[in-house]
C-alpha cells in the first residue's frame, strides 16, 4: 500500500469550447484546457462477491474506481456506434502513459479522446453541483416492469449515468429519461459561412463542452426533480432547457485563460460580444446559422450579419412557447444579473485605472488589470452558478413557473 496521499484530482486535457475554435489562429492556444476532476482510484472490487447470488449487472455495480470506458462511480461511457455496428476500444485513463500526459491529446479523429472528453466535462458538471449542494448527485431511478407475471412497475436504482458518444448519425444530442443515458450524435456540416466551417466536415456533438454540460445537467435535474420532465405547464420544460444552458454558460468562467482572453478582447465589457455568453458555436455554425446555437446577450442581425445586443422583449413570455426559446428568457435574466454583479465588483478597479473617470483610455489593457477583472468575473460567475444550483432545493416538487424560480434565484444574488 502506497504511503503517498492520493492526488486530489485527475487532470484531463479537452476543448474549452469545441474543436472548431482551434481552427482560429488566435484562439487555438486557449481552446485546449486541462479539466481537473475528482480522482477516482484504479478499479477494484469493493467487497467479496458471492458469485452464485450476484447477477453480472450487480457484480459490475460492486466495482469501485475507474475502469476502461471510462466507467467510474458516476458515469459509464459506452462507445457503440449503431450506424456502423461497432464498439470503439474504451480508453483506459489509468494507463501510465495517458496519466503522465494529462490524458489523451485533443483530437477529432480519435474515438478514445471523445470518450475522455465526455467523461471530463460530465464529471466537471457533477463536481459543480456537489460543491454547491454539499451532497452527492444521485440519478433518477429507472422505472421497469415487474417480472414473473406481476403487474405494475418498480423503481430500479441507477448507479451510473450511461453516455454514448456516437449514438446517432444526426445533428442532435439528448438526455433520455427512459434509458437514463446521454446520447450524442455526429453529422456532416452544412455551414452558412464556409470561411468559418468546412462544408461536409464531420461535427461531433460529444466534443462540445456546452452540449455535454447541458445534457449532463438535464440528467442531474431529473435526479433532483423527477416531475420536471412532465409538461404540466409551458414553463416546466423551458426551465429544464434554461437551467442546462445556465450551467454550461457559467462553467466557461472557470477556464482562466479563456476568461482572460475574452476580457482582453472586450476590454472588460462582458456585455459586448464574447464567447463566454455563447453556447455551442460549432454546432450552430454547422447547422447553417450565422452564429452560435444560442447567445445569452445578443444575436446575429439577419441583414448585416453582424452581432448586436438583444434587448429584453416584454412580449416573449406570452408568445414564445418552444422550450429552448422560452428558456432563453430565464437565461438572459440570469446572465443580466451576473453582468450587473460583475460591473459592481469591478467599478473601483476601472476608476483606479482611469484617473477616477471609470472610462478606460484607448489601447490594450495592462495585464495586471486583465488579471484582476478576470478574477472578479470568475468569482461573480461562481457565485451566480452556486446560487442557481442551491435554488433547486427551494423549488416546488411537482411543477413550477419561471417567475417562481426567479424568486429563490435572484433574491440571494442581491444580498
Ligand atoms: Zn436540452
């Protein structure tokens, strides 16, 4: 038995956003980041298993630690591609060469890296929930039909969320509440702007941080509020979509180099066009949009093809019923609250840096100021993300309205 303390986390390389950003010269260096996720030991059997009484499934549940897949305590990556009828070799993150290099090198052409990416982002999302809630994430149980001619259903404990990185040959990814699994698709791109995205190039949704974080959040929410998959009113499914977007958006602020880069580019103004407020850029571009799949603060003008801020529209709540569009009302409100907190936190820094005017002079920001602004943005974003997650414990059990959720969400932020 080693006397060296176990490492606090496992380092795994991955994309901060998605592979497309690495094609931009100025973004390539910051798009590869190192995810620090909770350390899982090399797999071992937890207790002596009586083989005669345990089914294979149960024996598998007794394994503690990380197995090739990766299959760990929370997640089970199963890389079967039904369109070619093939299992891809599972990555062994405990392989000494892989461990020594902080995981595999990010690559669109390596299925083992795809498995590593979904595991790294999935575990990052789980870690953020557990840190905010102060307890473990538990998946919703599976409802199964009783056996031996008995009528009715029973709830079967789900030890791990299953993740299929290559489940579909289509531009889609989703959480299946029936299978308790995340299914990611891949597809050929049909970009509107061919200078940004190669036409007919393969796009893997399992390589997008935002899509993985979004789908993992759907699964975590299902475990916490099992009736929120039932559309008892138009706000319920909208809330599921909104919350999943909020978690994906605010996880951007935990990537220090990305944050500093965007603060430098926007000169500290996070209410202007920036990557941090956008979701799934490659996916949006690959399905023929001129911008990202969703943007919390702006949109691309259809006439000029230029980004413009999106002011709140008071009629949206009455007219927009599609869950993603309706959910974007809540996302915009939360992001707006974050911008207000951030502006408040950096007002003194801007005054100090501008001889009291609060208006920065022309030119590049000094790196000390960039670092301090990034520090404040990161703290504000973490504060908002944790408040949002904690607010889930104060939500009603059966159904909710967006206005109801705004009270537990926004009240702590104003304190
Ligand atoms: Zn969704």
